[in-house]
């Protein structure tokens, strides 16, 4: 089996990581003291980190989301947003991530008077500073942003317009997130139609706590290019006793069209989307050659890094270095960066980085 040290050293890509789900526990405590936020259950960073994970691991997406009240609560000023974003970039780079798309919902950070544009500006400045500090430490990372609207609110068109305004400054896409049941993506058609008219990118949280109708709407009504999680696509696949699989029309469409699945195994266990990593649909979907990617979702809440997630699926499904590289190339191909940026990332960073690690560890890599 691959050791965690090897996985940390290879260049990696994350497409589904939430800014407000990846704070350092010490930063949450610091910002609460600085901003006067009084809702934390404890100010001890170690205990606070454990509290977040215990709170998130309740087998319900709705309960999982309750923990975000505290991280969002301390992210209401320019300084706080810049610090959190800078530390996010540094932490991802320290884990060997070379390209990241980090998403957040600006509408949640205006409680103390910041405008939506000020929220985005502060966050992008934080990513810039963090990336510069990471580069100074010898760890280069390219952080892009996905602007998210809350599907439980009614500001999605406004947020879509915000995303497009900042598209040349580091924002690469638009998303909706939050509780799925009772809040279908079709409630936000005007926002998605606006994004499509602007030739911009769409990913949608779909098929996590809710089933196939959520995925169908995201793809056919809303124009999703990627599916956030998408684990419930497995409901449209029948596995026969002999191990062969039959795909329903929606599953076949997703596979045939190479719709990327932003899979987050540990988070899916915590929200109850799957009983365990070993039983996660990732294994079947990978075997059937869906375009699967592995992501972190919320590093604080699920107490994970991308290396941890890749190690978990490597152990659960007997993956080798070739398979890890295949997953990273899947992610780059699915990124919202421009084509030439993706090509440079594959040819100039991913492949050389894996080849170097393979040489040093004596592992043979085959062409993918």
C-alpha cells in the first residue's frame, strides 16, 4: 500500500473544498476573541477541532451544516476573510496541492456591513497572500475561487452576477450549496441561465443527500458541468450477481458525457450518504470509468487533508501510484481553468512530479 508520505509528495488537485469548512481551530478561537463572537463551545483549539468533527459526524447533511454557524460567525470582517483565505492557501500547499478551486458563499459574510464585492475582494486578496507565502516556502499553488449561492435563500441571481463581475480576478465558477431536500436546483434557474449566457462555469451540489431527480435537474435544467458529490448516481446502476453492471439512462449519460463527479468520501460518511469509505460508490464508479475525482469538502469538519482522502480510498480500493495520478489528471481535465493552464499543469507539474516520486520510490508508472 502507498505510504502517506508518498501521497503527500505527489502534486495534487482539489476541486471541491469549502473555505468556511477548512479553518484552523486556533484561527477560529483567535478570530472569535478578536471580533467578539461568543458562540463557540470552547476556546481551546484542540478541543474545538474535536468538537467540530463530532458535530459534523451525525449522519445527516442538515446536522452537518449546523457546525458552519461558528466558522461563518467569525468570518465577517476584511481581516478575518483575508486571514482565513491566506491560511487556506498555505495549508493546501503544505499538503502538496498545486491547483485548488475553493468555494464559499459571499452572502453569508455580510452581517457586519461588508458588501458582497468587499467579501470577494478580501477573500481573493487572502488567497494571493497565502499563495505568495507558500511559494516563498518552496510550495507553489494556484488557488481559484468558486462563488456559491445558498440554495435555501433567494439571492442566487445576485450572486451569479457577482461571480461574473470577478471572473477576471480569480473567480472561475458558480455553485449552489446547502440543504438539498426541498430546495431543488431548478428554484435558481434564472441564475443558471444568466451564467450560461455569460459563457461561465457551473458546478452544482447534487446527488448527496437527495437522489437522482437532483442530479437530473442539475444537468438538464441548470447546465451543470460538474456534480458536487453526485454519489447518488449509483442509484441508477444495477450490479448483477456476476459482478457486471447495467447503467440506467441517467448514469449512462453522466458517464458518456464525462461529467466530473466531485467525490468527498469522508464527508459523505459523516453526512450519512454512505456507511463507510469502503462502501463508498467511488469504487464502483471508478471501475466503470466514470470521471471521478477525490476531494476534501470540509477539512476542519471532517478532520482531513486531500492526502488523507487519497490514502483512505487507496487502502479501501487497492489503488497504486498510477491510480492516484489518474485521479489527479481527471481533476485537472475537469478544472474550470483555461485549457492552456490545464495543459501546462498536466505536462509541466502533474506528470513530472509523479515521475520523480516514482523514480525515487522505485515504482513503475504506465501511460494514462
